[in-house]
């Protein structure tokens, strides 16, 4: 919506007519409030997961956010109620000082390139978990690992410990054969 508004003076009348429903202030308010709540929630949960402390922090920040709103939309109330239900549904898993990590970004951000960005086409979960066989896993262990292991360290480990799969080797051989043949 902000991008449309910034381009608005440069748009033709035809295009403005087609996009004018986006400039509805109520739609803008609904979208902005839900977006702000998503950002607020993600900021707390993305790195810390579900815990009693994070629930309290989220509740406090949402209360402050609501006080700053001149009007609370139905969609914002729905989002807040949905998050309250989410916290309630998982209370038994994160109480008593435990923490429930809840973000796939932690895994995807590190290993996603293997499947999405021209890296290895397959990497076995067994290979990745070998290093953890003798470790007691806890949320603290995972958080420490996420903070202390860098991408260059993972690249070095990958080069030293992960071999190419058959698909990658066959593709490389075919490429070499094409280059040698002509």
C-alpha cells in the first residue's frame, strides 16, 4: 500500500481507478495493525521461542501497543486472540522453565541453500545429526550453537565432511564429458 501511495501521482487515471480500493483508510488500518502485530510477535518468538518469559513480554508489548491505537480493528483483535490461544495451547510444553523453539527459520536459514541455491541437492538428516549423537539436546544448547556457529564455519565443515551425492557427481561428469567432446 505504501508503494502504491508513493507511485500514485505518476499513475494514469485508468490505473488509479483499478487501484483506488487499496486507498481505503479502513483497509489500510486493518492491514497496518495486523502487520505491526506480526512484526512485534515475530521479534519476540523468532529467536526466543515459546516460554513463560516471552509470553509475558509479548503480553506487555501488545498491551502497550493497544494503548497507542486510537481504534482497534476486528482483525487486530482476532490476531491477538489467536496468539493468546496459541500460547494457551502450548503452555504445558513451555512452563517450568522450559522453552519451545518454534521457528523453522533457524534450520532453513542455515541449510536452505542446499536445496534452494545451487548447493548440494540432497543432504541426509542422518549426516547432519551424527555430531549430535553424544550431546544432551536442550533449547539452551541450540541457542548457543545458533549464536556461535557462523556460515563460513558451516561451509568449511561441509567441504570437509559432506561428499557429493550420486546426482551431483553424475551431473558434473556429464558436464565434463560435454566440454571434452566439443
